[in-house]
């Protein structure tokens, strides 16, 4: 890795722990308060298309140990518990403590990644998460998608930019690192709007980022917009250009957790491109 390159998450963990650390997705079965309420969920969202498994019927410890067994055959010995599907702070703190304690009981698990919404991280949740700082490298993953309130309203995100800014400020005030999720190619957005999103992340000191292309999934409100011609997801070359433009506006210390999104199953409507090729082109351009 170049000395001035954006660190990938794998390189960041390699430097921190002296060896590879592999994420294992954990489904805590917590759902999404926005999707499960009258809000109806985000216009782009179909949960089964974005996660590798939905194993909430198994305990956290069981899910982790099953994932570890597969990876240890590949000589991986350190792991991150990645609470991925749903909104993983959408429960009383007593429930969250039991879930996170299960991960803490496994010595080989050295990092904790918790994906959630910025409007679902009250002070008791942040206080609990911060209490694990001596046990884990912790990443609080907050879905922003865009710094435009107009766009957030258009995609029925259910929160505004101020909620994200407030959550980041409070989390970082407790010594927690934040990874922001951003979607490129949202309806009504171009490079200028995405530049404003990068500027917001920079101003808040966000430590990490996950970048995804807009994906149109069957059965979502976004599909209806796509069918009417109101949404045109960026193709391969356009996405590469927009991702590079976006990332280069962030500080080079920003840890890159993801460069391109993936879609599980047969639900993808658009765009169709070689995600592996896109991933490696962006990596090479950034020196990851």
C-alpha cells in the first residue's frame, strides 16, 4: 500500500493487529424501525438482497463460530463481529448488551462493527457501545446515503442530515469511530451533490466510509421510479468516475470499508456490471 493511499479496512486492521481480520456477518434479528412502521422503509431497500445470510434463529455465538470454522481453514485467526442486517441498535440496551457480550466471549473476535440508523443511537446505546472499547476495535456504521435533505426525503429515508451530524458528533465524543454509508447515483443527484456529501463527512471527521452504487431491486418503490424513467443508475464507467471523484474529496486517512455494493439473489433490476472489475479498478486508482 502506498504511504499516502487511502487505507482499506483490511490494511487498517492488518496494521492494528499484525494479521488479517475477517468480518463475519451476524443477524441479531432486530429489524428496522422505519421499515416496520408506517414509514414503510427506504425506497431502495429490500433487506434480503443486501445481506449474505439471515440467520437470526441462531445465537450470536453460534453464527460467529460457524463463520470462524470456515475461515480458519483459510488460515484466518482474527475476526470482526459485523452486526449487519437491519438496525442493530433497535432494542433495549439490556438486549444489546447480551448480544454484544456473546461476541466478547470469543477471544478470536477482536473487532465489533454495528450497522444502524443515525436516528436510532440514543445516549444509553452509545454509552454501552463505548464500554467495549477496551475489548474491541469498534466501528459504528451509520447509514447516511446523501447529505441532501431533499434527496433523503425523495428516497423516504426517514431522517434528515441533522440527525446524522448529531449522531456522529455524539459517537465521536465517546471515542467511537464512525463509518458512513453513502449511495452514489441517487435520483436527482450528480457529482456536485455527492461532493457536498463528501464535504459533510470531512467536516464531521468521519473516520470510515462505505460507498455503494444505486441498485434498483425488484419490488421496491425505486423500481417503480426506474420503470417510469425517473431513475437511471450509473453504469460501470460512470460509477467508477463518480466513486473516485467522491473518495478523492475525503481525507486520505479515511478508512475505506467498501467500494462497490453487491446484490444477493435474483432481485437486481439495474445496473448490471462487473463488480469485481469495478472494485479492482477503483482500488488501483486509489492505491489501496
